[in-house]
C-alpha cells in the first residue's frame, strides 16, 4: 500500500421520495413560490372542475367512476346532487317532468300519517295495486300513498320492467305469459328486484337518473324497432343523430301522447314512448306538464276525506248505525278514477 491515500469522494445521492404526503408538500411549496405544475392525472384537477366534468357523463358512466378509487368515490358521493342536476338538465329534461319520484312517508307531515294509513283507505287503493303482474305493491309504511305518489311508483317500476325485456323485444322472442291469478317465482323475484331499484332511486338521485337513462334507451330502441317493421317515419321525428346524442330533446317535438298506462306486459310489443303527465297543445304547439303542486293537492284531499269520515263515525250512533253514505260512494269513485 502506498503511504499516500486517495481522497474519499461522496457518491451517494438522495433517495427519491414517492408518497402522497410528499406530493402535497411539493405542490404547496410550488404554490408558495409562484410556480405551477400542470396536473398529470385526473384527480389532480380541482374538485370544482372534476364535478363539472362528471356532469357531462351518463349516469352509468358515473357508476363506473365510483369503482375507480376511494378518492373519486368520495368526491362523487359528496357532490351527487350537483352532478345529477347537471346530467338531468342536459340529458333528461323531458323525462324528469314525466316521471316524478314518489315521496317517502318520512317526508310527509306526521299529522297526515293516520289519514294515509287508514285501513279502509288502503283497501280502496287496491284497485291501483292488485291488477298488475309486473309492478310491486308499494309499502304504505315507507311510501306516501296519495294518488300522485301511487302513480309515480307504478310508473317507475314499469320503466325498470320495460327496460328488462328490451332484449326479448329486439330479438322477437315472445314474453312469457302468466295465467291470471298466478305469480311464478321468477316473476316474484323480478318484480321485487325492480321495486328495490325504485326504492334506491328514492334515496339516491344517481339511481333515479339511471332509471331515466334506461327508459330513454328503451324509447329509442322501441321506436327504431317498430318504425323499421312498419316502414314508416319514426314518431317525434327521431333521427339517428337524436339516438347518438343520448338526450331526450327530440321528445319535445309533436308526437303521440301517453294517456293509457301499459297495464300488462302484452302492451310492450307495440309500446314506443311511454311519457305520461303531459298533454300536447295544438294552438301553442308545445307540451304542457302537470304541475308539481299535484302532490300537495292530493294530500289536502286526503285530509278533507279523513275529517269527513271522522264526522260520519261520530254521527253513526245518532243515526241508528247507518253504514254507507253518498259521500263515501264519492270517495270510492275518486280513488277508482285515474284522472285528476
């Protein structure tokens, strides 16, 4: 060995750190010194921009985005109402007025609960529930059972069921026939699952928008299928551009009204666009929709009816046990009618 040793040279380099905490510190440091680094991934964008981007997607795309990671899922769930409001105003401005949500019973004034849950009234409402094989009965303990909410529940269950059978209708496969008075296990499971979807829509605006997305898809497929078979122009002047746009703006044009509810699955074969709660005005050449105040009007009618029945119960001893009056027959006629 030589007496003179070579000088030591430090060749070590700092180990690069890769962690979310380090990245946040680096961004804060860059912001402090006035430098800006372009975001390299989607989640580095500001939350306001991310919410705006999500508002342009379809509800099914937003559901897929929920599975990306926890951060994006948390962002979507925290801003769900704002995202869905942008989606529905852009894509489903017609459908959202044709298919309102039923009200949960918890959102109805508790003073009205006894009148809504009255046993005699629930028996009279069976005319709107028992005849349907493809619609699950609403739970009166969870859902408001005024006529507006009953119709809203039936319509949304119908949309989910109609979307389920689109594959059979496109292929020309016949829908299974259920004999009257029977309810096979497969239909019981299907109708129950459809009801669960509607219940989720009552709790989550994203599920509600997803039902509207499914129905728009059902409408475009049904119109395309039937207009091709009939060799006629499609209603609402629907074009291929309307189908590609995946919005319901073409439904604002003149077209056939929806006065009758598809009370049986056999009606699906010729059903093109089921769009209730609106009427066409020939003079103004536009659609008029039923007002949002109809729910409050129905609740007011329930209150008046409950008060009248209480007065009649008090008069029974004085009248010697008289049972049914003309006013009670009027109640039955009102509940049996599907027109306001």
